[in-house]
C-alpha cells in the first residue's frame, strides 16, 4: 500500500481533530475516520492519537509537483559545492 502524501496526512489529521473537538468518543471517531478516509481502524486510532497530541488543526500542505529544469553545468557544479559546504541538500 502506498504511503500518504503530506496533503493527505494533513487532511486526515484535521478530520480526526474535528471529530475529537466535537466530543465524539474515541472508538466512534476511529470508526467514522476509518470509513470516511478508507483506512484501517488501527491507522484511524493513530491519527486520532496524533491529533490529540497536537491539539489543533494543522495547515494543509500544498501538494508537490515534479519539475525538470535544465541549467548550465557550471551552475550545477556551484550548487553542489554550496550544498556540500552548507550541509543543505540540492533540493533545499
């Protein structure tokens, strides 16, 4: 089974938070979350536990979009050198 994206995780956490903030019992909230999100009861309990620990709704992450860029070789070498010196990844 594929892992959830950050966006999907944010939406599930917010759904869990909404259920808990309405005063829904944890067992009932897990059942609702499981059905509405198409996840296992075990996973629903994990989302409810995390939502309770956070205590608030989380911002929904913007989905990432892949992009391919063509840049000159010397620019790439400079980026790699800077990455090595700064400790940042190329993506950063």
